[in-house]
C-alpha cells in the first residue's frame, strides 16, 4: 500500500499544502513569486495568499513527497543550495518553501537553462542563480554561505561524490538536510537500478544518517529520492562551515 502524503506535509512548513480531490493527491506551495506560471501550473488565491500547484510530474521533489518522503524538506527561513537547478522549475518551488526570509542558491552550469533561470529569478527575489559546475564547488565558495540544506538533481555517474563534496563545504552541520534526486539510468547500464541505488545508499550512509528511500515511479522512471542528516564525520577536519566562521569578502554572507 502506498504511504500517505500527510506525514510529508509538516507543520513546521505551513507553506506546503496537500489536497486529495477524487483520491488524487495535489501539492501546493504558497508563493511570493510573480505570475505568469513557470510551467503552466495552476495558481489560486486563498485568504490573501497565493498558491500554485507543485506538480510531481514536473518535479522530483514533489514526486518524493507524494510517494511518502519523510526526510528533510526545506523549511521557512532556511537557506538551501540547489545543485543542477536547470531553468528553475523545482528551484522556484523550493524558494516558495523557504519563503521571503530564506534563500535558494541555485547552481547551474549550462548557459542556456541558466539564462532562463536568471529571468525566473527576477520574479522570485529569494532565488539566487549561480553559474557554475557542481563538480568544482570551490569556484562559488565566496558566493554561497553555509546552508541548512542541499537539494541535488545532477544526473551524472558520480552524482553522490559531487553532492558530498558540496556538503563538506556548505552544510552548516549535523542538523542540516541533504536530499538527492538519484537518477540510476545515468550511473551506467551495466548495473541494474537496484545495484546503483544500493551503492549510492552505501556511499551516503557512511557519512549521513539516511531516511527511508522512496522510489519516484510512476512520475520519474528509475529515479529515487535519498538523503538524510549528515554526521560530523562528513567534515574532514571535524569543523563544519559554521564552525570555521565567515569567509571574508563573501557578498552572499552579508545577507545575514
């Protein structure tokens, strides 16, 4: 039996809502962004607030919530690093979830989707695009402050290694969240999806207290949502980014 979506709609994030018209789960995020819709999603007004559909067919994070993801979810006022933001579809919903007092540092390496991401950020003040390759996080070290969470959607064979490298540099500490939209089809055809998933869970599990993984079928074939809370062992020198203090000259840090 499929798990209910209700556990994922947590009271600590009132900007995330769920409905079940005719037995079909719908997710909505409260938004401070400006119309028009990003990908044709519905927008509605309720009690002076604006909500828009968070479509699991268009977002792996939404699919994970519908499928019962019980791990970290962006909360109001938090800062999150988004790896592989593309043109900003899910990143704009993460910006909705953290609200006007939070921030989403959205990293994208390809120029064409980054141009669309820049245009979208004009309508979402908390969405902060970063042109960069997630394989080289040192390049944007002075643009991104310590964050409460990382969401990664980078379909590469070494996606777990990329995520961990960023986590060491940017996650605040063991209370932070780490969420990966794992695309097993990008990890090599010689190994079945279950084998790739097992290896990814082993890699992350050595340094992260994992929450139960969820499969994103039927919304996203051969995808899984995995992640949890990092252990201090993740940080090689034993010091988290917060412990090390601010980096001089970082424009992003002056937001605090």
